C-alpha cells in the first residue's frame, strides 16, 4: 500500500533499481554534448536514505528542514531525504544577492526550521546573512550533504503527515507557507498522470525552478510517481539560452515538457531560424503551460514558429493541474 511519497521511491528502487530516474544537465551546452550526471532509482534511494540518516541525528519527525540548495541532483536527494526521515521539507531559493535576504529571512523565521541544508562551505555565510535580518539562528543546524554517509531505512509515514511547506514568493507581501501532506502529493500526482497520459515510456525535460510547485511536483515528483526518466536543467540555463530547452527535447526525444506562458514567448523571440531548422520536436506529445495567465496568441505563435521543427499544436495543454493549492 502506498501511504506516502517515500513509499513511491522505495517501490521504484525495489522493482526497477537500475532504471534511470533523473538526469541533470549542468549547463546549456549539455543538451548538445551529452555531458550529464544521473541517478537510477537505486542510487536516488541510497542517497536519500543517507541524507535521512544525517537528518535523524539532529531532528525529530515533523521538524522543518530548509533546502537552501541550487538546482541539481543534491536538491532532489535532499528533498527525498526529508521524506524518508519524516521531516517537513521547506524548499527555498538560494539568495544570489543581499536584496533577496529579507524574503528568505521572513520565510525561515516563519518556518522555524531545525536544520538548514546548504552547499559545502556556505553554512556560516547563510547563518550570518539570516542573522543580519533578524532570524535567531542559535537553535538551527546548518548542515552540508557531504556529511551524509551510510544508509537509514525508510520511516513509516502516514498519509496525513506534512511532506513539505510551499512558500509563496513574497513579492507583494510576507511569504506564506502552504501545508502539503503526503496524501495531497499522491492525489495531485495521480491527477497529473491521468490528465497528461504519462506512463513509463514517457520522457521529460524540465528547466522549471524546483522551489515551486510546477517544477517540484510536475518536474521531479511526477516522473518518479509515473516511473519515467526526466532530464533537468537549471532555470538560469534556460533564461540564458532558451534554445537549450528545445535542444534537450530534441536530443533526448522528450515526450513531455512545458512552462509558464513567458517561456513559450521567449523561445519564439530568442531561438533563431537556423537553430529551429536543426531541431526535431516531433516526439513532444504534452506541451503544458500554466502557473501564470495563458495567452492563446503566444501559443499560436510558438506552434507556427516551431512547425518546421516538427512541433504539432495538438500537444499544447493549458492547465492548472500541477498546482498544489
């Protein structure tokens, strides 16, 4: 019986241990060179279990753990490690400037975490930055994933237990956390799979931020739930070169990918004709669009611009399925 999302990964690791689960494309050129790092279901399970062991040394079930990590496999490992440990993950966007610290500080103060997971060597920097903005950091453990060693068994987690807190952006008011349970995640994942027709032969390419619901639930959890491989790339890589997104779809024969309305508009404006001619988007069966107002003219322009690349308008789906609230 599947009672939590931890059970989903454990089942995948048990039944299909050698199947590739998640591949990360580290920079915009990766979709062209094939330079990647990957997890099988077994290696993802092992890494998540090791992180669960690290967390259990300093937390109790239900404690909050802030993930102050950049996009990549470490972020994925840490999120599943939280699920395995029975603690509440709090996805957060690592600040790139002091201007972003007040929003992060407000979120951390509200979540009252026991642990903040940070990249190696950045614990003091994060602690000092939060303290400058009024966060009492004395009771918070700032930990690096490099200290996660050894496996720990999956804990029994009930469907009603909180899986993570999804905070609003804080762009117009103080960030507010939405409480998402394992039951919420499982029901949402079933709904997405039914709506999009995902199956184990699907292939995903996702550049969306893993700190928000479309990137986290649609781009990371949905592939694990439905059992298909996904290629991840950073949001910064997409913004710097939108053609990298479409090149990855073409190279890895992705069947499902998408983003907000602006992503389709940016691709039309920034991907030159000579690049479009080299793309093969004929495998793309589900092109989803959501998380902000969906504009039909944008999608029509995208379909027209990439028709020479083999893109068919039929796969476009404007949806709110991937929303958690």
